C-alpha cells in the first residue's frame, strides 16, 4: 500500500494507522508517488490537492501505466462533477477517521479480485454517493456528467447480477 499526501503529518498518521495490518509505503509528493507505484502496490491512498503533481495527475499516470491497483482519493476537496471521469475506487473527505480509512482500504482490496464490470459498478456507485452527499437534488438533476454516470450504472446493473449486494438507486 502507498499513502500519498503532501502534508507529511497526515501521510504519517494514515501510514501509522494502517501499518499494523498492511505493509505501508509513503510519498509526500506526486513525483515520488509515481516512482513508488509498482505492480506490487495494491492500494494507493491519494490526496487530490498537492503541490507539484496533483492527485488527479498522479491518478491519470497510474491508469495510463495500466496498473491494476485500487486508488482511494482522500481529500479535503468537495467532489464536483469532474470526478465522474476520474479512475478512482473510492472518495473520502478529510478528516478521515481510522475506521473509515480501514473500511475503504478493505473494500478496495476486496474489489480488486472482482470482475472488471463489478469493480467499475462499485467505483461508479462511490462517485454517485459522493456527489449526492455534496450536491442538492437541483444541482444533480439535468447535469450532463451525473446523468451519464447514472446511465452507465444502469447499463452495468444487469451485468453485475447478484455479485453486488447493495444497489444504487438510479
């Protein structure tokens, strides 16, 4: 696992909280993160707003390298509709409690072993949940990115079948 945050204290706390259960590496900037992300890394906890390379740029580089690791955005940035096209598995808003961090890592690891369609469905469901928390219904209704997100969820529903316990109401 790799924890990436340009606030060293935050990265150190997350790493400390998870080091009992996981082997944890740390990076305090995006460039170092990209040097440390190898096929052996299974989960990346990634801050979205960092000096130098942003979390979005790091995420894009990870996906361009075709690495199969899970990525959890852990950020103080309220989600906007731009998250629809970001390739993360989960989105957590700071401050994040230890139990929430552990849950996100555990669920992300569990997703890695699932079929691509199930993993995509769960990733999209996380985006819908993040947007529904931060946006009111009037902001969501008619938004092109949000509607595209819901449409893709509908398409995947029949494919994932009973492999997903909790469905997103679309």
